[in-house]
C-alpha cells in the first residue's frame, strides 16, 4: 500500500520506468505489421479478361515467353470464388498440356539491403508434371540480379491441402524492381490455386536504435561518387542498315499467328546516319535476319525511335541450341534514343536466365507486341578490350572459285585497346593432304579502339581444296582464323547420265548446286514458304525450276507433312478435339492442297517425295503413326491425280539410329508400300561421332547391309532415296584440322557406297550451306558474315562430278580392307578406290600410268614410282580407252602391299595390356620388334624397351606388355601407341584411347530397394548435357529434349565378391513404360551392356561388327506394369534368355525421378572372377518416351548399344578396392 501523498511519480521517474520496460519488453505498444508490397494479394478483386472470364486485378496472367511447348500458349489463370484459403477469392491456374503463371512487378517499398519475405498459400490437384512454384526475381531494368524460390510437394493424383510456401532473401544492390511469379513449372493437366500472397520487408537495411539520450550525429565520410555509366565501343558493324540490306530481312511469326500482311523493312537515311524502317502490321510478329557475326562481343549498340503505334518492341537473339534471348526497348519514343544493351541484359525467353557468354547466335529478331512502325539505326557490336582477328574470308560466296580465278583473303582486325599498336599478320596455305602450298607475312598498324581491314592475294590455285591459316600477333596477344577454299572445275555440259547426287534447297543457296555440279535439287513445298498463297504462283519455286532446267538438274518436289508451324496450313493441321495436346491431320485439305500444287508444276517435276521424320514426331499426333500414314496416303493420292506418271518416294525415317527408324518404317510400309515407288530414308547414323575422343563407326560397317535389308523388304521394283543430314560434320572442328579431313572422307564414302547400289536412285545432302551460323547440317559452315567451306564440300562435289556420266556400278572384290567399284562412262571406264586400313596401302595395276587419277577433293593426283597409295580418302582412276569389263579384269589382277601386320589392343587388366598382332603377308613370316608408349591424362608414359616378335603367315600373336602403376580414382584417359618395326625397317602402327572409370568395391552388400544410399559416396556418371542426347536433331530441330529437368541421369557401378551392381537415378519429367519383355526398349528404360573381358575387337581388326559371342551381355531394366523387369537380349555364348533368371532389380518412381538398383551374380556374367585391377567394358543408354510411342531419343553414355551393336565402343571400367 502506497502511503498517502507519495503516489505521485515525478516526470524523471516515469521516463526511467518507461525506458526500462521498453528495453526489457515487459511492456510495449502493439507492433504494426509491415505493409504488403503486393496489390490484390488475396485475389479478392477481379476484372474481365479477354475471353470474358474473371482474372485477378493488378496481376498479369499471360506471358508468351513462358509458353511450353512454344505454340501451346500459357495455362488459363482465372479468379476462383469457390476454392479459397481465406476470403472470397483465389487465383486458379488450369493446365491443358501447357504451363501457366501470374506475375506482378513491385517498384516501391523496399531498398537494396532490406531482407524481404515472400509467402503464399497453395493447393495442388492432379499435377501430372512439375510443381507449383513461388518465385521472385530482383532486377535492375531487365537484368536479373538474383532470385528466390519455393515450391510445392509432388501431387500427381488427388488434391493436397492448403500449404504455405515461404522464402526470404536480402535485396541485392542496384535492384530497382522485384518481379513476383506464382506459376506451374512444367506443362501439365492439373490445377493449382494460390491465395494470400505477400511480399514484406522483414528487416530494413539500416535502423536507428532507440536510446535514452540524444547523441550528436556521427560524422559520415563523404559519399563516393557513383561509378560512371559503362559505355561500349561498338567497333563491329553487323552490316544491318549500313547499306540497303532489306532483302536480308524476312517477315515472321511465332507458331501459327495469323498475318494479314507481311511485315516489311525499308531502307532510309537522315542527317545522322542510315537506318531501317520496320513496319509490323500484325501484333506479336516480327522481322528477322541472319546474325552476321560469330565472334566475342559484350554489347549490342544502335539507335531507335518509334514512328507510330504502341506497345513493347523487343530485340531477340536466337542462340544455337540455346533458345531465344530477348531485351525490351523501354523508353521508345518519337525521338532518337541510343541503346547499348550488355550481353547479360538479354534474358532467356523461358527461364529468364541472362545470356552470360557470346554463344553462337543464328538470328536477330525485332519483335512487336502490337502493330507499330519503328526506325532502327545501324546495328553494331561492342567487343572486349583485346587484339582480335575477327574474320578471314573472300568476297566470293562460300569461297568456291573456278580454276585460275584470283583469290584474295580479307581480314577484319580489331584493336579493342585505347592505345594504338602494331601487329604482324602471318598466313599459311595448305592443300587437302596438308602439304604447304604458300605462306606470307604482313605488318599491320592497329589504331586504338578501331577496326581495320587488310587483304592479301594467294597464288593461282588449281582444282582442289585448300585451307588458309591466318594469325594476328601484337605483343603477347594472338588471334587466329582459318579460311577454307574450294576450287571447282567447270560444270559438265548437258545433264548427268544417272541423276543421283544432289542437295536440298533448304539452304537457300541453290546457285551453289550449279557451281558444284549437283545432279538433283530438292525443292521444299512448305506451305508458309509459298507466295502469295498456297495455290498461287510461287516465284521462288519457279526460279529454282528455271535453275534446274538451265543446268541439267533434276528437280524433286518435297512435301513435308510435319507438325511444325510452317509445313502445313492451319486448316490442314489442327489441334485435336479428341486427344488433348495432340494434332489432327485434315486429310481432305492436305489432299486438295497437294493436288493443286503438284498440278501447278506437273510439267516441271516428275519426282516427288512425301515425308516427315515420322518416327520422331508421331507422338504429337492424335493417332500416332496411323495419323501420319493417313496423311501420307492423302498426299500420294493428290500427287498421282495431278501427275499420273509421277515417281513418288515416301514414308521418311530419321535419327542417328537407322535400325530404330527402320523398325518404324517396316510397319508403316505394310500400308504405304503398295502406293509408293520407293522409300525416303534419312540415313545418317554414326558419322557425327567423328570428333575428338570418339572412334567413328565406318560407313562400310552398316550402310550397304542396311540398304540391302530395306530393298529386300520392299520387294522388286522399289527404290530407295537417301537424305544425309551431315551429323558427322562437327562445326567446332576448324576446317584445317585433321578431323575435318576425316569427316570429308566420310562424306564422300557414304555417297559412293549408296551409288554402288543400283536401286538406290537418289542421294542428297540436307543442306550444302547454311546462311545461319555454324550448324551440323551444312558442308559449308558459316563464319561471321561469310560461309567457310569444310573439306567435305569439296569431296561431296567431287563425287557429283565424277559420277556425272557414270553408270552400271560393278563391285570388284580385292581385299576386305580395299573398296573398289568400276563404272562405265561415256568414254571408257572409271574405278573408285579407297581403303579402310589404318595405314596407307600401296596399289598398282597394269596401265596405271595411262590413267587420269583424281583425288577425293577433285585435285589431280600423281602416280609415284608406278603405284598410288590408298587411304580413307577415295580416289578416282579414269581410263578413257579401257572399257568397264577390261577394267574389272585389270583390277582383279592388281598388286597391293598391305602393312606387314595389323595390331589391336585388349585392355583387361590395369597393370598390363594385351597386344594382338596379325600378319598380313600370305607367304612369309614377319619378324621385328614391338615398341609401346602412350599418355595418361595427356602426360607421357615411360616408353617400354622394344620386345622381339615373330609372326607366322596370316597368324595372330598375343603379347602382354606391362603398364606403369595407375590409380583409377576418377575418370581418366589412357592413350596407347604401339609400333611394329620389321627387321627390314618397315613400320606399322596402332593407337587406341581408353576411357577409364572406377568401379569400387562395397564392403557391405547393398539392400536392393532403389534407395541408393549405399552409392552416395561413389563418383557418378552424369549425363545432363545436349551432347549426350541422340539423335542430335532431338535437341536442335525437334526440341524434344528440354534440358536436364526433362531427362538426365546419374549412374553408378560397384562390386563385391558375389555381385556386380548398377544403380541409376534418372530425372524424367514423364515416365512411360507400356511394354514388357523384349519390347521394353520402346519406352522408358535403362539399357546396359557388358563386355566382361573387354576383348571385343573393332571391325577394322576383326572384320566383323557386333557382339563377339563369348562374354558380351546386353539387357534392359524397366519399371513395367508387372513391376521391375530385367530383360536379357544378349547372353554371352548362350542364346538370349529373355527375362533374367537370377538378377535382382528394384525400381522406384518418386516424383520426377526413377531410381534403379540392380545386382547380378558374377556367375551370370560369363563366370567372371572378380579381382581388383580387372577391366571390363560397360556402356548404357537411357531410353525416353513421353507419350507411349516408340522412344524418339535417348541419352547415350557410349555408342555400341543403339545405332548398331559394338561392345568395342564401350567405356573401360576398372574394379578397384
């Protein structure tokens, strides 16, 4: 009790108590919650959308860049008044085979350094793919500085309760806006609701603390001035609008956006500079042109203004195999404005990631969201501060010249430094065989921050292929480029006797076909390429037909019945009403359209093809392959009504595995065969393996046998036409690299193998040259604004010229490693010769000195001391006075000298290698010494002392040679080189690369339950890149593979004394396995192969491909409707056993992951005895089928499983402790 008179507290005491209570939180005023920076965060307020449905106010519910698949649009996002977490509204996103989002941009209420928290409630129902995502992106303009995300749990069936998603992050420096997304991550057919979203600041960057006394403000250091705005040099002109380049610009649209009139580009000029006026007459369409530069760059610089219209205008860059990157031109007014767009400001149109490096850009697009007219000035690139030889080229298209025509190399030089300097330009010219032809040196002044051009003349060049290596050096900096040059002979007069070799006008450079003596020209009849309408006069087609008529080329009309946006009209290909997300062919429209077009050109075109890569895209059709067959039949009827005597190829099959494609074709041929004159085959399996670190499958090992199988199945009177897409041409290989010549050899040999088959009546390359940047389809690679021909362009052109008047091919069997075919010619005969041996073969016959010999590149070839050398490059031996029968007889008596021995490696132990040496001399033993050297991860191994060896005639001797100690902890590369030197000094060599992987011992046997915890500490094999996807066009053309989230793999191997173990975690957005038994390869599964002694020899040594029938095993692992299943196709020396009798397999599907765990007893693997140091061959592929159709692509660890059986191409696995 307080005494009377003492209950009044003085003001000082009261202030003290309040301060104490506040400090100790015993008492405080109610805290005000931080404001929600999102508007209409509970979705209570709605507005009418385009279709009259309610959509949430303040939220954007569409974004074309987020559409996946691209032409599917985004999922409908609407206001829901019945399903809510709280209040009277939520936003509902309903998937129909696509994905969707709502998003809102916040520009106020935060500062950099604040901690912000993003929350929402989410409810998920039957989301068959992907997850519900909550995401915020922190941006400076369009540049993403950071992001934060949260996502729902997997809910494939049923409905989840309302869940809370939350994430927080410190706002990055320089952030000017936060963009909030509520979305579904993958195309789906489920429903997602979001409600009660919030974005709040939970902690400010700085806060003044409460104190009892007021202190004087602390002096602050002077604020540093803001860094100057980055400027870019803009040294490289792209040529756009610098002069009247309007023909290079084309009108375009996404998917099937209707266009009333084409968009246009006109050229103009003002007092400042030249510019282009771009008129976009239809919303959401664009103009585009080829990107004319492939070097490094840091920013895109130009000026722009709006003349009329409204809405966003964007610059989009199409990056090879990387999608589209875009930048919106903010602040576009009627006044000129300068734009300098850093490379990092271009954002991916789907995942919004910035373009971080100057990847190969194929196209530049100027896209308008509404109808508008804009002016754009000259486009220029800013480049890094360094010395750069930007390009080396000629002024002749594709660097194709006539004999004696002057050749001048022009070099674009860049000095990105501020200071001037002096440089030295050196060049070296070599022919197809690598022999030096000429070289030179020039001094060149380089002004600071400037571009210069310098040129030099080459000596007069004869027919053949040449590569000119050019190098710029200034101080310690160097930069190099290589220009390929083709000197082609004059085109023969008249028409070819047997029109066989050609190329497709897809490349838009048809006059190149004339200069390279092509026989045929394939003319695509794409609906949207025709002008001005489907049945109208097509000026482009007429020009191509005139080109054929004037130059003796046979035209082929090609109707592509493919569900791509420019192949068929909107009426001919419509979205299915019966099967959601699929396409439906209107066969009546197709038949009428094709009949109209065929009738238009009936006097010009007799040969027609009807095809599309059906085995790859059939899954997009409502009735799968049956839909394609019906469309093919309609097309054939249309052609035959218009052109009764037409020769029609059809069906079409694609991909790098001819066997898989042929399985599809056989079934379709049953229906289509009676209506077709032949089959049209995209027959390009295996050749693209010609690149560093891989051994190419030789075309001799598969092509002739494969074509024979096709012709036998089709029956008498039918023919086959081949399209070669050129996947063996790796665009990353410089044209002067030895691998480029290996690719050129392949390009010639595949055509010559096909030409030797009488019922193979056409062979053409998909594109000789591409106007876009480097692509694996062209024999002529784009380089900057110019095309750079690879050696393959010369070898393919030589095939065309040498077969111009050649008929009646007759194979001449000489030796397994010598390929020989004789042709009749108008005057005399010709032999085509090459060898598949690793070493050149000396070859001679009576009368050789009288022959004209042409090298693979078309250059004349000399006879040296009465013989020529055969290698993988075909040569043509022409004898005008000798008939074909006499030439066959003469060749049959030819004299040739093989290397004394051939050698092969068998690496079955880590401490030694077995070297097999086979004598190739039929009548005497070979004596000499073996020398062995090599490299491990590029480091030289000690050279072993020579070892004496004697090999009896046509016998094989195995010698085991020791290897230095090698610790195989992770993946390592071993290269071995062996030389056999005879007592007389003749040498033979063999080289082999081994891809070594560790297989570690498990101390405790794992539980086979697909948990995979026992493998977590082991190094995995990871397949998650585009280069792992086969066929390559599943990525580049068909967009079947969408990235690692769509399909990727992590695989482990392990062992103990009882079992071999294989485990895998496969990320697969959609799991589909509708088959059992031997058909499981058609759908999702893991396909593995073992060569337990690692002793399968390649076809070059053994003379045969496939399994060696002793210790090779091949099996598939699948989660079928009957549960996990192991099916064995190959079982060592025994007959394949089908369902594996003793292997234990567990497979679990968890969300988007499928986990496999396999244990195989050692006695089931050829009674192999496990011991540390043993090496076995192992390979695998991951098959993928999203729609129940036959798998259209797969992930490949090694060749040898899909695309032809060859265990010699498996990787090499070492059992380690």
